[in-house]
C-alpha cells in the first residue's frame, strides 16, 4: 500500500514543482505521516519505508539517493530460537548533513553521526561515530575523509544549482572537465 502512495506522492510533487511548489517537502511530509522522523531540508530519492517507519530517524540536510533500503527488522532469529523469538528490531538514525549513496543498505540498529558519506552500494551493518568520514563496502568500513575526497575531486567539482539541462550540458561538454581527462 505504501508503494502506491509513494509513487502517487512523487507524481503530485512533480506537478506541484511545476507550479512553484516544494517537491522535496511534499515527499518528506508523506514519509513523516507514515511515521518517519525527518529533519529540515532532506532530499529523499527513494521509497525507503520499512514495516516500522517509526524506527527511522533522519537528520537535517540529509540526501538519500535512489534505491536505498533501510532495514528496521530481521526475522532470521526465528530459525535460531525455534520460534521462541520471532524478530530483531532496531532504530536507524542518520545524523545531520549525511549523504547515502545509491543502492546502499542500512541495517537495523545503525547510527550514523553527523557528516558521513556512505558510498554507493554499501551495506552498513554497524554504527559510525566519526564525523567527516566516508564509509563504503560490504560490510561498510571507513574508506576516507571529506578532506581527502575533496582534494582528489576538486578539479572536477562544479556548482550547477539552478542550471538548465542545456547550461549543464554546455559546461560539461568541455571534455577537460570530465573525470579522467585532466
């Protein structure tokens, strides 16, 4: 049921944005109504709902990319306990100013402190409390710092906020600005 509602809200958001509305806030309000705690200025690009949306807590200025899964429970314990226990539950907390890359999985009980980047495709099975860290892999581990990432990529970084498709295409048509062509 949430899936149909989510895609309906995405369509409504696109229509509202066309008329000057705030698409991000329409989507965030949908998740809030479902029980997710979401701070200010979050950008959520996927249907990250679980069967326990009240166990998801997202801070301010967070970006969650496409196809991210937030897992709030696991039923495998039923096999070990022969039915005595049925599920493991855990809250997922994503701090302020975090970025969760495409197709990442955040497992139950994980807390990410403020200012963490999760690389695309990562499986985050434990909490990380060191800010300005980049984590990645399966299972995720620290793979870098924000300073090192910026130093490596500053030549290729651009501010295209507010650019039209054509303006961005024109900027990036200069092949010297595309990764690998320094």
